């Protein structure tokens, strides 16, 4: 495995984890009635 493909895999993993955290927090605050800013 080359270093560029490894870097791409790590970047995708980091991006997906951050996106998952954002979606989870949005759902959590939305259930509490805080995410009514849209």
C-alpha cells in the first residue's frame, strides 16, 4: 500500500467520523428543541 492511498483512507475515516458526530449532535439537540435554527 502506498502512502498516498493510506493518507486518503485516513482522511476519509476522519471526515466520516466528524460528519457522524455533527449529524448525531444535530439529532440530539433537535430532539431537545435546541436545533430549531433552520
